[in-house]
C-alpha cells in the first residue's frame, strides 16, 4: 500500500478519535512508532510495537493495519490476513485494506479469497483496474482463465512493454483455449530489457527451447543479486511453460529451483512459493 494510505489510517483511525488519555494516548504513540519502524524497514520492530498498541487499545484499526503490513513484509501471510480482517471488522469503510488482504491470501494460496478481496477493492476504485496484474495471477490460480486473459489484456493498456504480462496472458489463454491459440494471441513486447525476458517471450512464442532461457540467465554478465534474480525468473517462467505443455515433472523441477535456490525479495517469489506449495499439496 502507498505510504500515504498508512499515514492516513493512523491519523484518521476512530481509535484516535476517542479521548487521548491514559492507555489511549500510549497506544497512539505506539502506533505512530510502529508505523515509523515499518516505513524504515524494521518490520519485526513494527510487529512488536503494534502488538503493544493493540494490548492497550484493541479497537483501533490503525494498530491492526500496521501489524498486518509488517507481517506481510515479513512473509507471514496468514498472520497478515488475520490482522487485515480485524481492520475491516473495526472499520468497514477502509476498502483499500481488502487489497492488502488479497495480497496476503494470494501468497498463502487462498486464490478465490484473493480474487474476492481484489474485486471488493476495485468496486470502490475502478480506475485502478488496469494496473491490477495481481488480480490476473489470482484468477489464473483460481481457475478463471478467461477472466485472467481479460485482466492481462487490460493491464497491457498501462504496461505494454512487460514480458511478464505477456507470459501470464499466454498461460491463461493456453488453459482457456489451447497453447496454439495462446501463441497466436501472444502480446508482443520489444522494450523489456530485463534478463532473460527476451528469451522468455521467444519461448512462449515457440521460437526457443526452455534451456535457451536458462542459458540466457547463466551467460548474462551479471553477479550477486542480479544474477540470482535472473536465474529465478528463468526458472519460474520455464516451469510455468512446462506446466502449460503438460510436463509436470519438468515444471516441478524448475519451480523448485526458483523457490528454493533463488529466493528473492520480489512479489513474484511469493507467487512461485504459493505455486510450489499448491503442487506439493496435490501430490
């Protein structure tokens, strides 16, 4: 969520509207400190401070919002969802919190619930619908492939040069129709310079083999986190491609590598992690 939204919830919370004396005053200070810690990247500290605030004032949605945001940052997704649920219960008008809870649900594999929360958020904020690629991913995992195609078509309007959008459009289309149809409808992208996105697009277009994507990441002149990130994305999109082709063994091999060998701090790692857990649960 944007920084201003966090500040607004803290400032406008009904909990702060009550008499600011005794425990309420202490809770106010703790929530402000928790928010500052969260913004400074000190999520564990933010969790501890928010919990102390809640102990003093359990009817303040801002305390639960900071708690949920910090849990989400720490990838403690179930705890985040519970905290956001408390915010919604205390302040039903805080519709933006549905978007954050949707993230927590998606990352914990509750895909239908994530779609429902994203939809609730977009009902109140329809102007953000084209930007909501996360909804498209949730739709894919919820099995609503035609709706996923539509969402990624919509996202193209605001993000036309993103190979990942093209890839997810393909993945939804391959399930809704056929891989052949998905290749015919593949969204063209020419300006995504990230390694190995050019090769990912060509793989989905039927012009390269999966190993070419892996090789592109390995042979790029990258090191450190940049190399790890390239390897992650190569394995992620190769895994998803194999899955679309019905090769579950190869899909599992590369998804496992993406999640367990190349852990990165980006949202897509959480998607890969949820995917891998889903596959293992089915087995």
